[in-house]
């Protein structure tokens, strides 16, 4: 099940809210969230609930063990055990086929490649439970005594399958003392509707355009078509993932949880370093706090630390060489910026720095899109006029002309312009007419999105596969 689904919008979520707020006791509310979360997760493949429950049990008992033996070697042993089990599960289900394929290729063997379907959200909830064990070991949180409360933290369907990565320390208090009121529900609905609009009205449309050109015969597309395709994917992946994060944050608010922001208008950045402070913030902060800084950060072996973090960032996104190359590509650029490029960029006009960033990102998304590295090279050649492909044709010109207003709106929506306008309106303290207008806009967006979902079956969530 996905958020941008009529079953979720008109049955699952309303029913969850009705039952949740029908109970007064915190225990009943928690149990309601657990049941609905497990139903949500089981909708696609019920078998993987077993893995989710096992992972939760592992870290629940490891947390208790680590706290009981805090300050001793047994606590460190408990932490190591938690890390090995969690990463072992992740490697088994996500990377084992990739590892076997490369062993066969390198050593010219014919080992049977294991076939596992990828459990949805395993990369996200593995990192969440890992962060819990590490934080208990460091003494930053107390071990949760109730397994049901811990299971609720791990399984909350709002962020379970595609983030943001929610650390236990950020919701520890809300598990026990969250506030559920009309104001939170209203704010949550507003945020959810924004995310829904991003996903259905922008990401899905851009995704169809991207697939039309990037999945076509690369020998036949023109240079302009190639640029249009990758720009559409650039739009799609941002609005797809940030839209999902908005919906997750909105859902959290409806039930009294506050999740961290995961995006901060990354495409307005003027360097790759700034871009990664604004893109997938929860993942970046995880690697910073649990990998980069413990390795020594900028103080010791900075080059090695950056390579490790960006290798892990790449491989986290998928078991394929293009993701590793993509991660190391950005790692190299971030290192060069730290050494000298950032000082040079500061001296240049802002629009040039911005163009530099967009070019870097578009090349990166090309690497990200194609799992076949030969296709990556071929597509980059087309983009920069290094192939024999034609420059343009009349069809692409017509496509751009017919969709120019949508393209402009999508670009505007990727900037803080709308947010600033909304803030200006809020500063004037909306009267009842203004509040009614906001409700009307939300209803109009929901109706429009519903219509688009009913008419079109194209509705993927890109980050589900990670």
C-alpha cells in the first residue's frame, strides 16, 4: 500500500484516525497504531512482517542487555552483536545476489545466485533500530522497557517504508507523552496534502516523461530529448521523495509525532556540499553521526572517511555498481570543494555557482538512473553532444510547448517561493474566510489528485526499492 492510493486515502487513513481518537487510553492508541502499521506493511507481502518483528525483537533485547551491562565489555559485545545481526540481515536480503554475481565474474565461477525479493523499507528500519542500539550504548537514551512501545516506534507506517529515518531519541518522549489535538491534526492534514500534490501532480507526470525518453532506444533520441528526459527525472525524484517525506511528516503530526525535516529545497544550492545538507537530511545526518565523526571526521584521515561514507551512501541506495559510482562521484566532488572549489565558487556570481550545482546534480542523476554503466556513458555522450545523435526534432519542441506552464510551476514549487508566500499570509493571521479558503484549496487538491490516480495507473514510489 502507498499513501497516494485511493484505498489509503478514503478507507485506511480515515478508519485509523477514527479508531485511534475513539480511544482515550494511551495503551489502546498505541495498539491501534501497531495493528494498522502491520496491516499497512503486510499489504504487499505479508511474509516480511516476520523479518520486521524479528529485527524489532533483536534490538529490543539488545537494548535491555546493553543498558544492564553499561560500562562493561558485555555492553560493547551487545552492541557488536546488534550491528552484526542487523547488517547481516540487510546484506543477506539486499546485497547477497550482487555479491555472488561479482564473485562469479571476478573468479570465473558459476555459484548459484541466491534469489531474495527485497523487503520493503529494510534499509530504513534497519538504520532506525541500529541507531537505537548505538544510542543506548552511548547513554543518549534509556532502553525501552515495553516491547509494544518499541515495536510501535519501529513499525509506524508513516515512515516505515521510505523514511525519513527516525531516531528513537527524537520520538522517545512522544512515545510516552505525545499531544494529539485538533491543531496537530489540521497541521498534519495540510502537510499531507502538500506531499500528495507533489507526488501525484508533479512527480508522477515528470516520471512518465522521464521514462518515455530515458527508457527509449538511446541511439534514436535527440540531444534535446535526452536533456528533457533527465531534467524530468531530476524533477521526479525530488518531488517523489520529498512528497513522500511531507506525507510522512503530516501523518506523524496527525497522531502526535514530530519527525525531522528530510528536505530543504536542495535544488537552490550553490555547491554539492550544500546540496547534501538539504537532500535526504535524515540519511546524511545518520552517516555523519554514526560513521564519519566516529572515523575521525575532518580531523583524521578525512579522504578515507569521505570515501567510506560516500561508498556507503551509494551502496545504501541499491545493490548495483552505478549506485557505488554515484556515491563516490559525489564524494569526490565534496572533497574537491573542501580543498579548494568552495572558495572559488564563493567568488563567482551566485547564478554561476547555481548552474554548476545543477549540472553536477544532473550528471549524478544520470549515473543514478541507469544500472547499466554502458547506458550511463552513452547517455552522457548524448547530453554533451559527443554522439552521432541528432540535436533536436519537432516532436520534443511540441511536448515542451504544450507543457510549459506545468514545467514552470514544477520549477517554482522546487524553490521556497510558495513557502514564503504562505508565511506572509500566515503572518497576517487568517480570519475565518482565509481559513475556509485553505480548506477549499486542500479539498480541491485532493479531488484533483484522486481524479489523476483513478485515470492513470502510473504511480511508483522510487524510494520503496531502497
